[in-house]
């Protein structure tokens, strides 16, 4: 009998412990060796004044910021003395107690070799290996500033966080229970639709299937509404709209006109102040008429009739305080039915986000809040504003919107719930903030699944006691806003390490001067956040490089590449996902030393040198430009003089010849009766005409640019000498360079040299009495020498240096050579004859005699 009693007592104790498990009040998270712990056994834990959590294992002291464990120099952690425990649970013995902790409100925590026990309000609750999440023994306790309980065990470090919400499940499904519809008749009476499980009713924690006429038990109820007369309207995914009257009568609402699928899929329900029932379906908007049948709502928007628009799904219905009914479509936008029978349509151009509208809510101030797949829109009068994740929202897909008794906005998303004070939106609109401070509740707050439902018509509800009820993908989440603490204090931020060129810098605070040549810097920072460390956000600024603060991100490091030499100041701030932004850290001064070419003295020297070089280049440029202009003027002058020379030659040679021909022609007319004189005059005309032709040929040859070469000059002189001396019956011997170089000679120089040679040959034929003339040409560099030698009687002494030296022939010859800066040498040759030497330097520029000057 005693054995039976003991077994019963043990069973009762186990059952009681199970019913009072700490898992019903806390969420649990564990960090082990796979998360960076060097050893799994944690023997001491405490939170330091710097906000870090300090953990001791048998061989290491570790500093923890919520993300990373850092090994630190050994020091002693101060553990509170173990409290005396006299009323232990029956299954715990005194010798198995390993640690204790007492909270300010008197709550006692007891760690044993077999689990953790909490004494509160005269009852024990526990967390033991039978819960499937606890590693067995508890070695130490710590309570952080966020009121989280930390437990060191042989299996790692555990964090117990008090649940802020309660998740209620029916227990009818082994897998998750997706809530598709919800209506709260009272705090203790609910009707709930679960995906594939029909309609449930009862107290929130004791929901049971509700029989609704012939409605199938596996139907998905997609929308619920309690009418003003007590009628429960039940919309389904594919089985139409059902009505259950207060007397229990259940009936299916029929379509007025049979055929089609318009009334089969119900997505939203609304009863307006006039008692009309608006029904949103998968393919448009309908109403229940006075006869109790479903009829499509006909309306005109501008030039478009409702019958002409695409059949579009209605996601949400809302009646505002003015009596206007708002209809949110999947793609058609937002349509408003005004009480004065006026219909308006709003689209993206009117301030709507470009995503689908999922939920509508009017707050106590008459502001319209629009939840979409692209953020949250706020319409107040004609003001249109949109808020997204860039402004601090947990997600851009807004599924639920409620307002609590304090006027705060509660937003259901795919990533949990958010509570935002309306003043935060005002701060962003005014430009005083870019990211709002919001309280976010997710898995660590007690939600079984962070994703709220709402696409099928499930809407959040608020009961008269002020509690909020949110449908999720796994049960109903209950929130009591009065019990949700305010936002925590902003976290403290620390710069932990600085790397330069991927190497760790020996930095222990204060200024840091980088070694020469290191220009790539990576700064690591952190903030001890333990509620949801992966969602802590940081903003940073490197003054001297960044013009403004960076955008908020979860990154805990920043890399700067190719920093210029100079002094920089780095600051960083952080925020928990529920807190405001912290104050920026004290500036970290970062000094990047310059290369020698970046120093002030080098820059001054380089600047002066560059200026001097620029001045020299400018002067050279203007000098060369002036020289080019001068050469151009000289060239123009040469051309002008050449034209004058050609005109003079034509006048002297051709003009005089034509005058002589005219005179001889006149004489020939007078001598027609004297044949001998006539023949002489005609011969004179022929000779003179032939001489003029030769003169013209010489002029044309001289001015033709094709002949501006040394080879052309020598060929012309040789041809003339042979022809002229042959006509005078004198032997001509030529000695010319066999392969003259391609030197350019201007027309002026060629003209004067040719005339000079002709003058010498004429004098030789006329006065020398010679029988042979030797013409030789030599070229030494650019020095051209023409030597003309005859075997005649030679020059009289007075012709070379005496009074005869100034006669016209020699004077013209010297004048021509002077034009080209040439030299004349006349001498008698021993043994008989004379020698005339003409020498001239060929200029490098073929502009002629002006260049030669």
C-alpha cells in the first residue's frame, strides 16, 4: 500500500512539475562549443559594469557580447554566496544543490545536478532534462540588465528570457496550426478558423471544433464576423459564405444569380453602420441584399464600370468614422465608397505603395493606416507617407495592424510583432530621425512562429480588457500591452580591434598612428546585446572620409581602402532592435602618415618646380610661336621679293627683247626694197626671239618647286654649259658629283647661281680667247663649290684688283653671290688661262636666299 502511495505521489510530483515547467514562462537558448565556447562546461558567469557577460570555464575566461566569445586574461569572477534552501522539492536533496540566486522580488533560483528550480509565489517550477532542452546540471546563475537569467551548465551557456506573449494552440494538429480567421466575442469566447481544420470555438486555451450545419470539418475558414444582431458570418476558402443566427440556425448564403465562382472564395467581411454586409471575394466585391442573397457590387470609377474591371481579389474592408467604406484590392488599388454615393479610386500615383494592399486600419485619431507588401502607408487628410525596413520596420510585408489602449500601434509582419509609438512616425516625417525605435516581439518573446497570417482574411482582434490577439502560422499570440516593458536603454558600444593591411594593430585605446604604407583599415566594433544580438544595428562615421553617418546595418566591422594621408576620427553608435540609438562612442583618432611625396616640403618643392617648368615651357612655347610667326613673315617677304625679282627679270629680259623685236620689225618693213638689209633684220628678230624663249625657260625653271633640288641645279648648269660652249665652238669638260645628295635649294639661290655661271661663261667666250673650258662641282657637307677654268689668255691684272675690277660684269657677279651669301674668287692660272670659283653654303631651310642671309 505504501508503495502505491509513493508511486502516486511521484506521479503527482512529476505531473505538477510538468505543468509548472519554466518553459511556460521562459524561452530558452543555448550556446555551446559549436557557437565559439572553447569548453562546454561553464562554472561561473556574471555581467560586468561594461555590459559584457563574463564566463569562466575550467581553463578559460571569456567575454561575451551576445555574438562572439573572446578569450581574456584570467581574473576572478565574483559569484554570490549560496543561499540556504530549506523547502526543496521532494525530488531534490540538499547535497545536489550546486548554485543559488535570489532576485530583487524574492524569487529564488536553485541549480542542482539534475536541473534548475524556481521558487516564486509559494510554488516550485523547474527545467530539467525531461523537457528535452536542458543539459542536466546547473553550475552558476547571473541576471543581466535586460532581466534575462543566465545559467552555466556542463553542456554550455543557457539564457532564459521571460516570455512577453502567450501562444495558444488547439492541439488538434501535430504540425503547426495556421490561423486563417479570428473573432473575439469576449475575453473567454473565441471563434477561430484553422487551415484545413474547420471552425473552432471556446475559451482561448481550450478551443474545440464547432459544428456549423453541413459545413465540412476540413474546410478552411478564411474570414469571420459577428454581426450587430448576433449573427456569425463564416467565410470559407472554397465553400462560400455561411450564416449562423443567434438561435443556432445555419444556412449557406446563395448567389442571387446562379453560376460562376464569384461567391465561393471569401476573403473579407464587413458590416457597416447601416447593417449592410460587404463581402470581399477572390474575384471582386459583393453584398448580401435584403433577400439574403449575394450580389455583385456595381459602381463606376471615372469612365470605368465595375463590370469592366478585371476580377480582382479583395484583401481587406474598412468602414471609417465618416461612414465611408474602403476596399483594398490585390492589383486594382484602393476604392472608397463615400456616403454621398461618390466612388473614388486610389493608385500608386495617389500615394499608395506599389505592392498589394493586405490590411486597412483607422486609428483613434482618424488616421488611415495601410499595410502592403511594400511597407506601411499613413494617410492623414491629404498627407501621404510610407515607411519601410529602411525606417526600422521589421519587414515590409504588413499583415496586421491594431491600436492598443495607450494609442501605440501594433504591427504584425512575417518577422514577428512590432509596437511603435505614433510619435516615432512623426519624428521620421519631420526629418529628426531616419530609423524609428520599436519594440519587436518574436521567437524569444514566446511566439511559436514569427509569421503572422492575414492574406486569407484573418484579422487581429482586441478584447475589452485591452489584450491583443494575433493570428499566426502556428497558433494565436496573446499580448497584454500593459505587461510589455518599455524599450530598454540603448546599448553601450565598443571598438574592439583595428586591422591594417589585414594585420592586427597593437591598439589599447586612444589614438592610433598607422605604420608607413598601411592604407587599408578594418575596424571591428560591438555592443553587448543579449535579447536578440543578431538584430542589433550599428551606424558609423569616419570623419575626414565619410560625409555623413552610414545606413543602419547589422555588420560589426567596416573596411576602408586606400585612405589618404591625414587624421581621421571614427565614431560608432548602436541600437537594440527595441531601443533608441546610443550616444556615439568617444572619437577614435586614426593617423595615416604620409609618404615623402605627400609631405608639405615635398609638395612645396614640387609646386615651385612645376611652376618653374610651366614658366619655361610657356616661354619656349611663345618663343617658338614667335619664331614661327617671324619665319612666316620672312617667308612672305621672300615670296614677295621673289615675285618682284621675277617681274624684274621678265621686264628686263622679255620686255627689252620685245622692244628690240618691234624695232627690228619696223626696220624690216622699211627695207622691203633692200633684200640684204631685210634678211639681216629678220635674222635679228629670230635671234632675239630665241633669246627671249631661253630667258622665259630659265625663269620658269627657277620658279618651278619641282626643281628645288641640288640634282636639278647641277643638271641645268651642265646642260647650259654644254649647249652654250658648244655653240661657241669651245670644248667643254664637266666634272660633277656622280650621286648628289637630296638637298633642297630654293628658287632664289638656283636663279642667282645659274645667272652667275652664265655670266662667267659669257665672259670666258667673249674675252678669254680660250679653246677649252673645265667646269667642276664639289660638295663638302653643305658647302657647294663651282670652279670654272679656261686655257685662254687669263685676266688682266687690273681686271682682278685694279681699276677694271669694278666694271659692270664683275659687279653684277659679286652682287648675285652676295644675295646668296656666296664668295667669288678669280685668279690666273700659272701656265695660262684663268680660274673663277663660286662657293655658297646651302641653308638647311629651303626658303632661299633670305634664309641664307
